C-alpha cells in the first residue's frame, strides 16, 4: 500500500501538474521569473529587454529620439505556454512591492480579466496608480491593492485582486531618452 502511494505521488509530480494560481504562493519576482513585452517608441525590442533582464536582473527601456505615442511595458502575473492566465490572489494579499528608477512619471495599470475570467482585457481604462519620477536612484515602494482605482481616480472602481491578469507600466508622454528601469515586482500573497 505504501509503495503504491509513493508510486502515485511520483506519477503526480512527474506529470508536470502545477497547482492553480489560487493555491501557489506568488512571492516570485516578476522581473526574474516572467518574460516582458514592449510596445511604443523605444530603442530596445522584446529580445533585447529580456536578454538584459536575464543577464543583469533589470528590465530597462529607453525612449527613442522624438518619440511619438506612449510606451507600454507589460508583464503577465501568471503565465503559461499557451496564454495569459488569470490570477486569483488570496484575501491575505495586500500589496505589490516595486523597485524601479524612472526619469518620468509612470502609470502602473493593473489589468483584470474579462467577465468570464478567462482572458485579459485589452484597451479601455484600468485600475492604476502613479509611480513618481526617481531619476537618480532606485526607489522601492509598497503599493496597497486598495490604491489601484479605475483611471487612478480616488472614487474609481477598486481593483479585483481575484481576477488579476497583468501589469502595464505606461509612459503616456515620453521625451527623448526617457529611461525606466525595474529591478523587482513582488506580489504579496
């Protein structure tokens, strides 16, 4: 009986089964663990950003000369080989901690999933907070989930941490050479 139980546990673990996002402890650093995407007028592309991330442990983007449009740097909270996975944080989760350096104000959007809870919402408005400029030194801030409100408005709809999809770091009005560096993004669970 014991050998049979050990055999079943070995098959279970060896099958590649992973625990649902609601059960896993999300204390991973998203800079270290997840692939980042970029859109907008920047000098670095997807491959360069992730190569630097793996080599130096930092996500870095630099605005092109005379940038037109916004810069959007994003990372999914829980990823899989097939698609973005919606993350259901525990009721005990209270905040996200970010260590960054930026020459301009950055809007941090927390993107939720659609009503079905299966796909990230793209476009439209989202709960967000401001990351103030910190051009000379890395700054670590702890942002309570209760600070994430629709469009950053004090009376905006509160973020649903049980339907979280990804973070977007957005520079809506980049200037030539603006730099954003992110050393860590850690979610308390």
